[in-house]
């Protein structure tokens, strides 16, 4: 130690300052709390969005179920129409052996009434489906409005469902109008994404829409409309009516003087005179074929209408042989029983031949490539995101 006192440093601990530092939270903790709150809000937003998306998807699936139910109902209606067609065929077979009368008119009226009821039923079902479709679109629009601006994935998924709806409407009901509307909406959804990767698919949708418009101009609805346009022309036809017979006048009774003159010398003259009074030869400028008596014109017209209804039923049932046979019988009846020197009779053969060349069941455009292209592009986009 050498007698010197060693000097050491003195350490002073301020406990009050340490407590003050412990009591005051730093800025890092506040940032952490805000981050946790932001994560919670984001999770709630994603959960709410996912819930609304599930609701939308459920609505679309329910609509698909209703469409399939409508298709089954249409098949049942077609079966009932087939039964009605069988009844009409049986009535036509009976008409050939029956004279027009109250019973025949009653049966014809019942047949027309049954066909009209079937037509109204199909029209009402179509109207109901269209109203349901409009309501569902309004629901989807309302959901999109509530969700605000959805993500691109939701828009693409919505476009996929619209393409599925278009495909099902074409496959089940041959409804080109609804399919065109669904394709238009799907194209708009892809455009709303603002992503150029869907440009090729939008061009494919445009091409399929052009094919659908051509199909709509030649589908069975257009064919039924053209068949209905024949009805006014059939009503204007003029049947070949046999003129009323003039009752023959009874020959005057011979007098006693005339009887005395009948001998072998004038026997030939008497025979020729009697033959001339009995046989009457008529001359017509045109060949006489299938002349009908007055009062049977309505029967002929009703027969034409029944044949036309048979052709319409064949279109609904997609029965090409029955369709061709009905138009052939219609052309034969017009040629055999109605005058050919009128304007409707001159125009009808060409129109009937044009209808014969029309297909009853034209091929429906296939929208499956659109769905496959969209799903393939979705898979590629998902793979790109996972790779990043």
C-alpha cells in the first residue's frame, strides 16, 4: 500500500430515474398495438367478404338447381305434347271416314283448346324463369354494391359462373337469348378486372357470341315462328268447290199419239233421245280433281291447321321424320284440294320447300372451350403467385 490510500471510483445509482423510465411506455409498444388492431380489422374484412361470397355462390347454385328443375318440367311438357300429337293423329284417321258435323267440330275445338293450354303453360314457365333470372341478377348487383370494389379473383370467379350458366341454358333448354346475356356479363366482368391477361379470352367470348347469334336466327324458336306465319296464308286458300247440281226435270208423259208413233222405224231415234236426256256431258277448261261440296271447306281448313300443328309438335320434340312427313302432307293437301291459280297457292310450295330444308335440331354451339380456357388461365396465375 506504501502508506497511500488507494482512490476508487464511486458509483451512484438513481432508483427514482429507473422507476420513472419503467413507468413510461415507449413509442414501440404503441406501434405494436396499432399493428395488431390493423390485423384484426383486416381479418374481419376478409371474413365478411368471404361470407358474402359464399352467399353469392349459394344463390348461383340454387339458380342452377332451378334451371335443371325447369328442364325436367319441359321434358314432362314435351311428353304431354307427344300424347296430344298421338290424339291428333287418331282424329285425323277418323276424319277421313266421317262427314262434317257437330261432333267433329266439337272434337276439333277440344284439340285446339288442349294445344292452346299447352302453349300457354310453356309460355308461363318461360316467363317465370325470366323473372327469376332478373331477380337473381338484381341480387348479385346488390351484393356487389355492398361489398364495394371486390378483388380480381372474385370477378374472375363470377365470370366463370356466368359461363357455366350460359352453357347449361344452351345444353338443357337451347335458350340462346339467356346464354348471350350471360356471355355479355362474363365479358364485362373480365374487363372490369383491368388485367390484360384476359384479353384473349374476351376475344374468344366475342367469337362465341357471334356463333350464338347465327344459331338464334336458325333455332327452333325461329322455325316455330316461320311455321306460325303459314297459318294466315292457309286461311286465304280457296278450295275447289263442286257447283250445286241443278235438279233434273222429269220428262213429260207421252201422249197417246206419241205412243202410236213408236214402231220399229223410229226405235233408234227414241233410244238416242232417251240417252241424251239421261246422260249429261260437262266440259271443264282445267282437269277436275277432288272437288268438294259446299260446307266442307271448313273441314279442309281445319285439317290443314292440324297438319301444321303436327309439324310444330315435331319441332318441339326434335322429330325430323315427323316434321318432314307433316310438311309433305301439308303440301299434298294444298295441291289436291285447293285452287292453284291464287297468289297464296302459288307462294306456298316454295315456302314449304324452304321449311323442309331447315334442320329441326341445329347443332348447339359448345361453350366448354371458354370454361376450359378460363380455368387454365386461373391455374397459371395461381402458379405464378406461388412462385413469387
